C-alpha cells in the first residue's frame, strides 16, 4: 500500500516537521510496485451475485516466462537507475540539510523570522516558508531527473515540463499551508520549546491523531489538487465491481477513475481514506490496458485491504512505533547539537534554526526503520493477493494482471534480495505471478485462508 511506502501518513507528525522536500506529488508509481491504496464511495446502484466458479480458467500463455522475456536490457537499465536514485535521494536530502546548517542559512532564517514577528506562530511560519523554499530549490534538480527526465527517457511519462513543475509547486504550497498556516508546526514547536527533554513523548502521542486526520483527508483534499477524479464511466464494469464488493461485505459505494494518462503510461490502482472518504481508484491507464477479469482481480485485491482492516492495522502500528521513532530522533538530535551546535549557531533543540537538525535525525531514523516497514507492507500486500484470488477464483486473470503491471511499469520480475529488502513495499512480481498460478485451494477441497463468502462466478 502506497501510503505506507511514501511515509505520507506514516509518522505523519514527524514528516510534517521534517518536510525534507515539499509533498511533491504527482501520484507517480515508485519502482515496480503495483496495486497501491485505492478507494470506494457512495452509490445506490443495485448489484446481484454471479454464478459460482467450478474450475479455474487455463492460462493462455506463461505469464512468468513472459515477464522475464519482457525484462529487456533497456528495462534493466531503467530499474538500475531507479535503484541508484532511491539510494541517492535520502543522501541528497541529508546533504541539503547539512548545507543549510553549515553555511549558517538556517540561523539566518531564524533571525529573519524573529525580526518579522513576536508571536511564535508568525516566527514558525516565516522560518518554515524560508526553510521549505530553500530545500525545494536545492532538491529540485534531482527531483526533475527522477520524476521527469528519466521517465521521459524511457517513454513512461506523458507530462509536460510546465505541468510537472506546476505539480511540484502545488506540493510545496500544500505543505506550507497544511503544516505552517494550519498551526501544526507552531503547536509542535511550542511543545519542543517548553519541554526540551520530554517533547518526544508528546510528539509521539500526537502522531496517531495527525495520521488519522491525514488519512481521512488525503482523498478529499490532497489528491484532487493534482489529478481529476470522476466516477467510473463504464457502468457495466462498475456493477461487476459493486457485485464483488457486495460479496466482500463492503457497503455499496462509488468507484473512481483518475486521469493518470495525462502524466504517465504506468498502471496502478489503490485504496486510501477511511469511513466516508474511503475509496477505490483505478488509473485510466489500467482501465485501457487490462481486461475486465483482470480489473476485477485488481479490485478483489483492493477490497482485501478494506475487509482485512489493513489501513487500521497500519495506523495502529504507526501509533505504537511513533514512541520509539521519536525517542530515537530526540536522542540523535541531541547528539548532533552537542557535536556541531556551536558550529551551526544552534545550541538548543527549541531554537528554530534546529529544525533541519530534527529533520536530519528523523530522516535517519525513518531510513533505519524502512526495511521493517517494507516487510510489513509486503505481508499486507500478499494477504490482499490471497483475498483477491479467493474472492474471484480466477488464477489466469490474476497472473495476467501482474504480467501487464510488469510490462507497463518496466518492472524487474525478481530484484536482488537487498533491493527488495530496502525498497519493495510489494512482493516482487515474479513471486506474485508464481503464487497466482499455483494458489487454488477451491480445486483441492481445502478451505480459504481469508475470504469467507460465496465464490465469485
């Protein structure tokens, strides 16, 4: 689920404080991951159950062999570059933060903020705007290469330069408004100023409610800033999806499509939000390139996230992990201030000029936690693959859906173990194809693992 991979709602309170690069936000697919978090919305369309499956359809071709055959030298070069960029990105952000500190720019931003306002809210907002602009400019070249130039080089992007830049600026403005104008950062900084030794406890306590609010509002506030979401236009397909949802025990809701073809040729679908904001979203590229049965498997996978309460479980994990994460961040921040504070002109954590220090510490802690978070996410995605197969009983459609994701996203079917551990939030596609071909307990007289309803058709 992409919301785990991106760390948007994950440790949200910390990420909002750090904001190493404004929420740059084009909803682009990272690496070879597929079937990200998607959505469901209200509708009153009537649905009916389809007949039960008696046998799984045969595979017309070998998707696993096709996936390996399609992983050309060009695709291999693309994925190798993506891996290098995933390694370079955090280092680049750390270097940008260190540049602001060692050049004294952070201290100068603090002095400007203090000169322009007496109230904490004004000072924090002014500093945060200057800090965000500086980091945005410093990181823009790498962002341009990773998100625009590389994707165009391998014919994966349709986005124009001005559209990409506009999305980047939108992300910057949104982060400033959501964190600075809305007084989240001011409240957090007040806690740091008044409790320099124990602030991490209060920030950890604040992480879960902020993550809940962020998860609730993302589909309603953030996503529409960057893309156009409309109800699924194919009425027949919508009714099939709603029928699937009815059998999964999901309340009748609308299904959305998003105009990602204006920006990318990649494929995806995702679930995000909860309650009234929860929705399943299909990229229009997925609608164009996948057959109906393949889309229904993708929807079964996404419904698995809903039925198995993956978003709630993930939020609970965030709330628990926040205490360890913020404690480590506080300890690392204190250590860096003792070593370099005098050189930076920053002597205490409550100093506004210490914001990049907290950001650096948080980045390091998040990177250390990434393998564990990825492992949890891969398990969650595997459970949803199981659920999608059990509710549709269509092994051929599942395998073909994974193959099209591999082809459309230039994916590495079987990346090296270290790449999988460090970067993959989903199982490698070769593993998913193998599982899709071999998992059919209904043909073996065995019970389902996760789906408890009636069979699909």
